[in-house]
């Protein structure tokens, strides 16, 4: 199950970037990846959200088995569930994407749910970073502890920036933070997989 935590990030980031670089009218420095769920090809990003969410929840099950305390695994499972929810309740078209969309649009009920569910999931993910940082620190694993702290802080700052409505460098910084947090999850899953393997040997 922990292997899903290694696969989830590369699949999600790879599919999102492929669309961001090829879909008409999409600008990486302006548009959030959630907007890719709109248009004729929107089903690709919707599927991407759902698959990323399911694989993240599977990884959380593996973490629950590997951890003595359950809080971190529950927080990561909640993040996975939020990804599924973000796919089901898609973001509204906005900022000229898909092509022909006005810069500003009324927020629909599903667009509102997308924002709320996504925000809750991000908060859970940030909290998981700090919970595991505390665990790693107590175990004397300083590199993993610092990686978790830095990831939590960077993602929190990027999330705050994107939530404020900023674009340009802020949007690109959020993309970088998303890549970082997936790398963190993969690292955590690999660590606990090796720990379990060593214990079984």
C-alpha cells in the first residue's frame, strides 16, 4: 500500500503538466491546475484528481499500518479524500480558461465546494507534515524532520499566496510547492516501507 504513495505524485504531476503545456489557452503562470477540469478534455483532469486521491488514501492505509499513532495517516487520508472531492465537484471556468471564458465568472455551488474541499485537504496535508516532523524528531531522524517542516512551511506559504488571488510568480510557486509535497509523501512512504522491511528481515 505504501507504494501507492510513491506513484501518486508522479502520475498527478505528470498528467497535469502534460495538459498545462498542451491545452489551448492554459497558462502555467496564471491558471491553477483545477481549471483543467473544464472544457472538452476536462474529464482527463477529473480522472487525474480521483486517481490521485484514491492512491493517496491507499498510501494512508499503508502508513496507518506502519505508524504507532494514527493522526498522520488520517490527515493524509483526508487529503486523499479531498482530491476525490475536488474531481467530483469541479472548479468553475475562470480567467479566460477554457478559451473564450470571461476573466471573472459567478461561483457555482460545485465551484464553491471545490474550493472548500480543496482548502480542507490542504490544511490536513500541512498538519500531517508537522505531525510527522515531530515523530521524526523524537526518533532522531533529523533530515526527515527538517524535510517535513520545510515542506509544511513552503506549502502553507504557497497555499496562502494562491488563496489570496495572486498570480504570476505566486502561481508558479504553488506549482513548485505541489511538486515538493508529493516528493515528501513519496519519501515518507519509502522510509516506512524500508523500516518495515528491515523489521521483517
